[in-house]
C-alpha cells in the first residue's frame, strides 16, 4: 500500500511539473522595423521581440544582433553569441535588437515629379504645382519565405490644406482631421506599382508607410458570396474548391522567425517608414547692424586726450 501511495505521489508531482512547465510557455511576436529614405533605400533596421506569459517564465531567443536592449523591466536579460536569455514576470516582455547582415524581403522604390518633371524629394519642401508620387514594391527572391505569405499595405497621407484634386484610382481614400490618406493593398507574393497625383501648395508630407502582415480572411463569407453569384451556372459546383485555393493564397502560411529558424513565433510583422518631406523653413533675415553711437566724453576725458591719455 505504501509503495502504491508513493508511486501515485510521484506521478502526481510529475504531472504538476509538466502542467507548470506548459503554463510557463511563452508566446513570441516579432516585429521588424525599417527606416527608409524618401526614395526607398534602407537606412536602418531593428527588430522588436515580444514575449507573453501568464506566469513567471524563462526563455531563450536566437538571432545575430550587433546590439540589444531590454525595452521593458525584466528580472534578468543577457545576450551573447547570438543567444538572448531572459526571465520575465507574468505579462509581456520586449527587447530590441539591431540585426547584422539582414536584407528586407521586399525592394521599395519611391519617385516624385513636379509639373511633370522628375524632382528630388529634398526639392519638394515648400513647392507648389502638380505633384506626382510613384512607388514600387517588388519581392526579393531570397525573401520569398516571407513575401509569399504576407500581405502588404501602403499608406500615403497628405494635408488637406496643402493638397487638392488628389487622384489615386487604385487606392482607398479616407478623410479624417483635415488629412487625406490613400491606402493600397498588395497581396502575398505580388509586385506592384502605383501612382498618385495632387495639386499642392507649400508642400510637406509625412513619410509613406508600409506594413506587411499575414492576412486574416473570413473564408465562409467569401465562399458564400461566390456561391450565390454563380448559383445556377455550370461553375457553381466548382466554386468551393476554387475559392478555397484562392483564399488560401491570399492568407498565406504561418511564417517562421525573420531572425532565426529556431525561434517559434506566434506572429511576424514588418513595418517600414520612409522619410517625409519637411515643411520649408522660413528664411531668416539678418538683423541690421547696430549703428555706432558717437562717443560722449566727459570734460576730464577730453583733457586727458590732449596728452595722449
């Protein structure tokens, strides 16, 4: 009896340890940020790694970084030889790293015209006339594991008091707070080029923003719409499989960590911000030189001057 009780106790302890270990599992979300020049060249890349746990937990994360920094308070954090170790309290823990030798999965290009002529972005500050903005997004072959599974949005925001007659036929326009935002969606694995034009005065704008995420799709809703539209046609029976395949390609597959295949990630996102066009600084008029005041000597000073004083 004692032996049975002891074995049962040991089994219970093992189960409790396994449950505690499972409860302490962390979920990781990875966000890759990049600063682009106004024409799309990559200037800086950094990665924010976020971890979530309902209990106190310890974890290890992998990636080649030139420098790392804990962004939230943690009980322990260290990084050495491509391996980050941490102990976190219940909740969320974030650390940032600057990756070494990483290239983005997409190539971005932005170009500008003013009154039909190619114009450097730095020359657009304070400009007036017919503005043209073009941007291209092209997946890189070596980044296909990410670009094939993530949809991208691009947004261009213009000040309503600086831009009129905005033409962006392939964008969704939103008006809020005096701003006009043109939003574009690029499906996974696709390359695209879009053009926007506006009549601008004293031009300035925030940078173009790009975000790439795995798209969520309500498959049942889209399949229902397609089935209803094709009801009674010869294609009605085939619509289910066709839509399933199409929606699966839109949604993409769960992606691996951008930094290291050993990392298990719940989500991966890319966020890019291009430099904007700043407001033109007012010209500073130099202050006139102060006029020299005539010397007011006292009688004693004039007397001393006769003797070289």
